């Protein structure tokens, strides 16, 4: 083997995964076909759950220190969700994808993992012990596992012949990074009466400190083939159609047309090859979910692959990646479909859609509805389908959910997860003897704290609580003691 894990694609998914593997001490190669990092801003929003997991790896503070990354209001179908910011410990931040990728590349480089650029994967073969990847130019590399984080048009997915069912794109809209004059900084979505709409989100500032915006433009007849270049005139006409003469384009930095294709890989695991991020799911970028979902895929898969490489992964642990992340991805695709319909993405002005939108908008003023939608979009409501591993198990309300950031008196639970190992909270010192055999994988903590006992996986999900017996849960998630 040249390496334990080969990660193909150094976007946010691949970078996050490489960092997880590095944290677990697994030899990893990260390749990308691009000679230089992409400068496309793409994603602009980081959701609560992603922020939380970054904090659990000690990366949040340094990431936020890279610039001005304000807390912003989320939305569902263009309807603002003001209360979602109050509900989660770390509310949605505006951090452009380029900043995240740059941050990760630097962080990985400082730890000795340098992205191998100009490496385009063109061939793939797997057998009982590993995967051989071939690159343009003829070089090859052998790894025990390969992760396809190579984006929406994944070469790995095509080479596998992996089913990617869903709906093809039928329309396009324009997404652009711009500087504007006259735009209301607090407005996110604006419609005109003919069904044209514009969405505006903060994207930080340029080198001179001037505010940048993500502008998305849609409406009837806007849909041109994806490859058609976007001109300044297209942007000016779009702005004029929605805002009249109030808003002016000062600078167009980058623009593209994006489609409403909605697809999800049928299987996330193909033997020793795993699909993650946009390689596994694509949808309209509504509500800042694509990058976040990909990074969550990586947090889920990283520790499991590390366990397999280390030799302690219980049977089926690697299969739980599909079992947990496929439903999470499917839920995102569903909420994006609902949003696309409600915001009349295609500008149909269908009276039934408009009526549904009117009722939805009034419902979305209710705090309970805002909380529900905020939980959905933030990734905080994802409960992994976890059965109590033993007879007599309990349906503890936290089972399968992210562990809250409990204060253990001087240290927070999320800080304890920084080593990338499991954590057993044992306030009454009742489980130390049982857990001792797993001490290389599970950190014992919380003695004397006013908390209840919990077993937490390295990705921060609660996987056991009393009165279920602890030992079967340790076997189930952390394998046989060495
Ligand atoms: C306009 C726009 C706005 C968006 N806004 C948001 C948002 O606010 N929040 C959010 O969460 N998401 C958002 N998204 C979605 C987000 O950008 C994607 O979900 C995200 O980029 C997926 O990350 P990834 O790492 O899986 O794939 P990618 O970012 O596509 O990275 C894949 C990488 O693989 C490399 N690669 C491809 N093929 C090969 C090969 N054969 N060999 C080697 N390398 C290869 C590519 O060069 C690339 O670097 C937005 C997208 C768009 C277009």
C-alpha cells in the first residue's frame, strides 16, 4: 500500500475528511485535479452543526479568526428564520467556501499533509485488499480505502457505474459574487410581481474592506443552458427587473448558471470505495446545505475508516456510514424540493403555489415553526437511526443525537472530543472498570459533574445511555478491546 486512505477531491468534503483521518493518525493522501485551489466562492453559509463539529476539533476559533464572519439569519424558501439564531449554541455564520478551503489546506499543510495537485483520477480498480487509482499521465497509487469527494460530476462515481437516481436539471438560475450599491443589507429574498426574484447574502469583504454579496437571480425565461456565460448585462437586467433603479452593480467578480438537478447515490459504499459530499448528493443550493452536508458526511466517515485501518472496527461499522448519511442526505433533498416549490423558483406564478406560499409565510412567523425549520436546516435535528445495542435498552432522548456541549466543571464535552476519540461521561465513577479495556479509544470524563452518564462517538453523537448495559454498546461501536 502507498497509503491507508486515498481521498479524491480537495473541496470542503475531502479536506474535512483528510483532517479527520490525520487527527486519528491514519496515513492519508489527498489529491485534486486542479493545479491551484478554486477561487469560486460557491457556499457562503456554515450551519450550526458544522460549526459545532469544527469546534469539537478545535478548528472553529482559528477559522473565525480568518476574517469578519458575521452571524446571519437563515431562511426557508426565502422566508427569514429569525429565531433560529437564538436556538443553537453556534448560530449560522457567513464563511465563504473559498475561505474554508484555504483554511483547511493551510491547517493540513502545517500538519504535514499537502494536497497533491494536478492529480486527476482517471481509473480505478478494487480487490479484496485495496484500491488502485490511476491518474492522468499514467501514475498510480494503491490504498486500502478510497473516498470519492470529487464533486457533483464525480469521476469515481462514473467509474464505479454507481446508480445516481433523481431528476435532471430542467432550469438554470444565475449565482454571482458582486459589489452592489443601494441593496438593503437586511433583505435576503425579494420577488417582483411577475415572478422574478433575487436573493442576496453577505460574503464578507474584498481586500479594500468593501462588502461583497452573493446574488442569486431567477424567474420566468431566465433559464439558459448551464454553459452560457453570464454577462454584466445579464446581472444589470436581472437587478433592474427585481429592484427597479434602486440597486446598481458596482463590480461583478464571478458568475455562473446553476441547475435544479436533484440526485442522490443509491449506495454510499461500494466495497472499499465510499462516496461523500456532492459526489453522493446534488441539489439546488437553497438554505446553505450542500457543503454542510458534505462536511457532515466526512465527520461521520472519518472515524469509522480510521477504526477499520486501525483494525478495531466492529463488523458493519463501515456500513453504518450509508445507513446514517443516506437518510440525512435524502432529508436535505426533500427540504430543498419543498423550498424550490414554495419560493416558486421557476417563476411560474401558479396561483396554487402562491397561495401555499402565503400560508407558509404566515406560519413561519410562529416561533415553534421557526424552531422546527431552524433545526432542520442547521443539521441539529439529524438523529442517526441507532438502536439500543442490548435487550432492555432505553430510548434515551439523546440517543443518536449530537451531544450538547455540557460543562464538566472547567472543561466542555466538545473540547474533550478534540482528540477524535470517543468519550464516556461517568459522573458517579460507576463504569471505569468496564471501560478500562477500551481506554485507547474512549476517554473517561465527567467525574463528579452534575450530568448523566453518556457514551459519545468520536463524531459527537450519543450512542449509549443507561439503563442499557454499557459493555455491549462499547463492543458495538468500539469493537473488541485490543
Ligand atoms: C452558487 C452556489 C452557492 C452555494 N451555497 C452554499 C451554501 O451557502 N452552503 C452550503 O452548504 N453549500 C452551498 N453550495 C453547495 C456547495 O458549494 C457544494 O455542496 C460543495 O462544494 C461540495 O463540496 P465537495 O467537497 O463535496 O465537492 P466540490 O467542492 O465540488 O470539490 C470537489 C473537488 O474534487 C476535484 N475533482 C473533481 N474530479 C476529480 C478527479 N477526477 N480527480 C481529482 N480531483 C477531482 C475538484 O477539482 C474539486 O476540487 C453552493 C453551491 C453553489 C454553486
